[in-house]
């Protein structure tokens, strides 16, 4: 059945105009982004298939690359790009709310909240760096590497070079563990010590290394594994 054949109060766009976005289900909101369906499915049907592919969880869908979204029935490159863009805007909006509060980035909890939207649901490791000034306000944040299921690259020379370019006084690095355990491995500890040593030669502090899991984090600073 086509959406225009549904009752007015069952059509996602009309429902949103009348009752507001908060009244819509995840299926309805995704259907609005999709706009159209296929010859056999309407946009709501395609939205259901999309949710099904992520086991009903938006965070799993948000982590899907465009090429994977395109494998879902009823979703081509145009729809896939629209979905990916919507989730990226959501992540950036969440990040801005923390940055604009003008609270120094000095706690692992803040780092966890800032980067969790980028890392949640990933099936591979990513490494991010926060570049900070002397007052611990953030100059910039960026993803520096994306690796496999259980490892990612930590290039000390590249990080030091970028920190110098941005005139950062300190940095915080963070990476995720898709396994769900935030505990560091020997490789994590060794790479952190090497980076701390490289930064120290340029009078830049490694303030923390925060490992992010799905619902927890591990702070090297809290455990006194780095000297702030």
C-alpha cells in the first residue's frame, strides 16, 4: 500500500506536522528521510527493513557505511547518503553541545560523552585525538586512524606534528574497543608510553588516553598510567 493511501494520521509527514517529531516512531522518522519506497514497498516498509538490518537499534544503523546501507532492500546510493548524513549531523550536534558549554575538557567522562556518538556500534577500532590549549579548552578533534576488529594505528610522529601545527599544549587520545571491554591491552599501554615520550620532547603533555566501550570507559590518567 502506498503511503498516500494510508489514513492521514498514519502518514509520517502529516503526523509530524500535526503532533511534532517526538510523537513519531523510529520507523516513521526513517521513512521521512527515505521519502519514497519501491514498486513493492512504501517508505515505511523500507524503513522497517532498515531497522531490521540493525536489530532495531539506531546506533547500529548509524555506524553502517554507505556501501552497507545500499545492500538493504529498497535503499540505493541516494537514500543511503541521506541516512548517513542525518546521523552525522546528529553526532555533530551532540558534540557541539559539549564544546559550546565552554567547560574545559579535563575529565575522562567528558571525553567519553563527546566521542561515544562517533564510536558506538562500530565493528572496528578508531583512534581520535583532542587538541587542547593551556586552559584545556579544545582547539580541535579529529579521527586519525581506523583499523581492524582488534587494532588501530597510533602514529606518534603524525600526532606530534599536528599538535605542533595547532599549537596545542596538551592532547587527549581515545580509541574504542568493539569487544565491549574497556580494559587496555599490552599494545595499548606500550603505544601510549611511546606517544607520551614523543610528545614530551616537544613540551606537549599527553593528558589522558581514554578507551571507549559501549557503556564504559577506561582512563589512563585515572589509573596514573600517564603523567598529566
